[in-house]
């Protein structure tokens, strides 16, 4: 991710706008078709420059061992791409999660499945806002969605998923710009409001001066060591206090047939943050959750709740 530092004369020194951030819950080769494989942990990243558009596709590394990766990719993304190559239990779970999230969805058509059966599943789940296309048309379809990078708030927030040291660059964090834009020489606040300075920015292996919302970035930092950051931390130009509890509005899947009760526990996933959460109250729409550990969650951040039994995605919500 972080290479080719200190090239101010690079023709790619500036970046305009953000990027298309795509969730690929089931990767049957579509992610490799979309872009070049990059970093891998609970999520695998695939990167592509298509015409003048930047595309970053995020796919769960393993839905068996790290199922929370599905919720990570969906809560981070703007568009969901489903490769419906076979109709099975895994596709069913992914469609339930997609229906709950309500985000624009592209379903890749295949001649190998019964289209009427797939259409029946989509109708049963009342999947909103979806379209279909062939694999060879997927890049153009993604690029047809307008990037919404307008943010007049002046706030900047970068969510971090890893950190390390690079010779000649020092402390480097990888993450995604979730609000506003980040610029070289920006002063940002990390954990406990500790101030750091952005020495340089890379995206798509290019040095840039500014990265807009939804851009996956590598930030070389001055003023902090790599071991001071962990997955789920944030960098921002305003103070973010980690929360031990939140209230939120949620949409519970009708397929799951489970009543939300006080003291019930679920896995809470929002972007790169996840922990166990216990229900302290629920009135049918508004829920109060207590976390096992403090998380950097803000108002309007989306999240998913995961239960042990299938279908595991239980609810989708937004923090108040």
C-alpha cells in the first residue's frame, strides 16, 4: 500500500473527489474481475482505476471463520454487488443482510441458476433498490452511480483498520475516509485526543495531496507510534469520545423470527469496529445497547447485529 514516497512531481499528486466503495459479500471471482487484490485480514480489498473512477471492492475473507466481515463490508460500502452464481444457504444470508441495509445493489446474472427461484427470493425479502447486469458490464454499472462527496461540515474522519512502521516513512495507518477529506499537513486527533500530523498520503499506490470521502488511504503520520493504533480507531479534526453504550433505531429481519429482549446479547459491527453488545431496552424500533468495550461510534453511523443461529444477520440500524 505504502510505496513511492516523496515524489512531489508525480502526475498523480492530486486527487479529486472520493471513490466507489463496493461490498462483495460472495466472491466467486467477481472481485478479481473488478480489481487487483490488495490487503487481507477479515476483509480483502480489490483496487481498480476505471476510466476516471476509483473503485475499491471489499469482500469478507471467510464467511465461516470471520462472519463479521460480511457486516463490516456492508456497513462500510455504498453499493453491494452480489454474484448469484448458485442459490444456496449462503446466498440467502447475504440477501437478508442486503435487504436490511437497503443500499443500492447490483446482482450479477448467471445462466446457471433458476431465475424464477431467485426472483422469488428477492420478492419474499422485498429487496429494495436493486438492478441486474452481466459480469462483463459490472465496471460500467458501478461507475454509473454518482459519487456523493459533498460535505460542507468541514469535519474530517478516517477510520483505521491497521497500522505499522515503514522504513523512511515512520508510522503508517491504513483506513477509509468516512467524512470530508484529509490533506497532507493536516493536524488530526487520535486516541485520547492526541494530535498527529499527516506527513504524506497514498491511495492506489500513488502519492496524493488530498483524499476525499470513501477513499482508502495510507497515511504516514508524525507524532505517534504504530502500536498506539488498533482496528476501529479513528483520526479526525474534531474530538470523538469512545462510547460504552448507544441508543439507535433498528430494522429487524422478519425472516429471523426472534423477539428482541432485554439482556439479549449480539455481536455489534459498524465499519471496522465490533464487540459484544447487550440490549438494555427495546420498544420495537428504538434500542439501547451496552458494549463490552468502548467504540468510536457517532450519530448516524450504521451498524449490524449478528446472532449465533442462522440466518446470523439479525438487524441493521443507525446510531442516534
